[in-house]
């Protein structure tokens, strides 16, 4: 059985702090917080394509970029990282927009228990994976 201490050691993420909770109704956040214009392909339900986020990161930042652009770039990078490592799921190419609201204040972020969220997510996805017909 994987424990909270295992997650802390393997990923090096904190297990103490505030719980991560939130809503998944964040369509408005794509353009405002990420600077990514969405459509039916980029955003399906409450999940955004990681590939589309990485395209924004690959462009890099121009010299003298405004603070808004720097924050959008940082959020894209962190969201892609979360979707590819800590909160992966069977979709393989999308990340849940729920994580974006936690990245709202990049200057003074609250200390979250990322390890607890990671372990919870792992067990949730394992329960989904064992259902008949799941690929």
C-alpha cells in the first residue's frame, strides 16, 4: 500500500498544509489566467489539452514581458507539470482545470498539502481503472 510518507519521499512534495479543494467550473480561467483561447478541441468538459498549454510554454517569453504574461506563462508551465506528473489520469493528454484556481496568487501562494492531493488522486484513478470496459 502506498502511504502519504511514500508520496512525500518519492515526489519531494509537502504533505502538511491546507487541503486542496475547489470547483471544476473554470472555463473563463483559460483566457484570463493562462492566456489560452479555447474551443471544443482544446477544452473538453473541464479538461484542457496539455499539448496546447505546452505550445504556449515553448514559445518562451519576450524580453521585457509584462507581469501578466509572465504569470500566464508560469501557470501554463505549472499546470502542464501537474497534469503530466502528479495528477495524471487515463486521458493521458488533458489536465483538469480545477488545479488552475490554486495557481491564482503566484506572489504569495498558500502552502498546500500536495502530497495528500496526489495520494487521493492516485487512489481515485486506480478505482476508475479497475472498472470493466476502462481502457
